[in-house]
C-alpha cells in the first residue's frame, strides 16, 4: 500500500514514510492510494477475534513494510495499557449503544491512536537510527494522550504547550505529572491560540525544523486515523452479535478525524447505514452538510472544548474523495477558503455529502440537560462530548436502528462540567485519584516565542 497527498504534489510513499512525514510535504494530507475491501464473509469470520486481533486484520491491510510479527507486537503493546480487556467495549443503555473509547491512560479516545503512534514512532526511529522532537499545542486532550503515548520512548522528546489554567484540572495533572526525562510541559500565560501560533511559527522556520528534527502529533497523521478505523469494525461486530437492525454511528466531531475513520470503515465495506456528525455551537460542518454552507465563523468556547474548532483539518481528506480524487480541485477549494472564507460545492457533490453523512448541532444547554436526563433514565454518566453525540442520535436517528454513540471521554475528565450539570460530585476512577499529590514538572512561561525556542533548545535530548 502506497500513500499519496490530497494536493497531488508528492510521489507515492510507503506506510512508514507516511507515518514519519505526518503532514504531506506539499501541504496536503496523506491518504492510501486505495481502500482494501473486507467482504461480508471475512467480517463474519472476525466474530471471535479480540480487539487486538481485529486491529491487526484492519491495520495490516494498510501496512506492507512492517513484518507481521512486529506489527502484532506493536498493536498488542499499544492496547495492553487499556484498563478494559475489550479495549473499546460497547454497552447498551436504553435505546442506544455506547462505544466506550475512554479506557486508555488519559481517559479519552485519543489514547487509541496515540498509544499506537508512540510505539510506531519508536519502532521506525530505532530502525532508521533517527531521533524526533515532537512539538505540539493542546487545549487538553491531544497533549495528554500524546505525552502518555511517547513517555520514556527512545529517540523521542516531546514538548507540549497548553494554556496555563485553561484546561480542566484532570487534563493539566495528566500532563504535568509525567516527569519522564523526555517529556516537557510548557504552561503558557495565554490562550490555546497563543500556543498554537507559537508552534506554527516554530514549524514555519524550515531551517529550525530540519536542524532539530521537529515532528508533530496532531490528528493529521494517517496512522492515527487508521488506528481509529478499528473500533468501528469492533463495535459493529459486537452489536450485530445481538441484532440485525441497520447500524448507525453518532460521532461527536471536532477535527473530523474520528468521523473520517468511520467513513474509511464504510468505504472498506463495513455495512453502516448512516454516520451522524454531531457538533456543538462550532457547527461549520453541520451547516455544510445541511445547508451547503461552509463559511468560517469565530470559535466559541463551550462545555465540550475538544470540539471547539472551526477549521477541521481532516475534512480535507474527505474533500479529496468528494472531488473525485482531483488534487487541483482540493487546492482550489482551499484557495477559495483563504480568499473568500468559504468553500462551495456543486448540487451533485452536496447530494453525495448527504449520502455519506447526516448532521446536527447540539448547544450547551441541551448538552448539560442530556447529561442530567441520561443519568436519571439510565444511571449512566456521559461526559459533555459524548453527550453531544447521544443527544444528536436521539434527535436524528430512528429508534429502530442500532444507534452506536461514540463516548469519547470519561466523565471524570470533565468533572467540572458534569458536576455543574448534575449538582453533585462525579465519582473519580482510581487513575484520577492517583493523580492528586503526584509530583509534577511544568515550565510556566509568557506567550513569548523566543523564550519557548530557548527552552526547547536547552532541553532537547
Ligand atoms: C478530540 C476529541 C473530540 C473530537 O474528535 P475529532 O477527531 O477531532 O473530531 C471529541 N471528544 C473528545 C473528548 C476529544 O478529545
């Protein structure tokens, strides 16, 4: 399997090169040249497989430059860190199924991808005798999952900038309590955008980037999407153990990574009736799907902060397919976005979009109400992101369909909001209780690019 860019500017490359490249060198995103198909017969033969075995079946179809034994070992090691034997179990609550993606070390679904990516990086770097210095900005979830994905790994250092005092308490502790020598937390007196801007500036300095082998861990890495395709298959196998109703997924969406993984699963032949794209007030993708309106607005802060995004980076991967794999059309769309703040599609393209997805936006009031109501009716606590997906499913998906709602974070990770909704404290799992009182290491800094650069140079491995 070879990988190409949505902008058409690179020769096809191998899986390992795609992992190391991250963002395509022509500014596009990398995609496989084709999607392997899984037949109904093959799917049926996967029923008895463990999560790790399903992961190997899916992932190995995209990887032909890592020996099977090594790939199995990487997969097994990545998911051994999960606290549930099924890795991503599905539980039934009243009329919906909840796909619990939060049993990893940082209690959010990003662990599913970043545990795997951390091990992949280490494996490829060792083979190539290279080193990598990861720099990233986070509003909370990506940073903590990335830090836990690479902590203690050979050949890798990681520097994560987060806005000081603006993440949830648990998110901050999950980052700063990792005191491995290769992990560097920088708390910036400023906003997430300040952090993001400084990281962009560092990456924009190509000489600096080369000299210090900078790498990124944001959701544009193909390996992250690939790791997430697995749980769509796994969840489908579990729910169809007990029902024949058409299967639908509701996906709380920010960067379009998670839902794109669902789209890939469908392209591979997984029988999925509908993919529901759920947004909060930052609803550009909902406006696009329902009203053909992809125009940029400002970012609004909500109780589901990991979905507070206007420009969904992975959306470009979908556009590439929507535009019949024509890289010039993709480039043209992003030029239009830059110049006019919007992307326009033809009527035929919009028909295709509505064939692929349905969508609704859930506001904060409804999100908090859903946490309360769902708990009252089922005794099950949703985190605010998962609540957006559940509310969207209840509103939009027919009750006689199998409705699988992706639970992207554990409620204890956003306990401030859940408590605000319920009116009383959320029980903390052991892994959260253990965080309190752990020693922490974190550099608190002004939003000053020179200071950040200095700190980076002084601390690389
Ligand atoms: C990152 C994140 C999302 C959004 O996922 P995307 O892949 O960016 O669409 C939703 N919920 C939680 C808890 C997250 O951390």
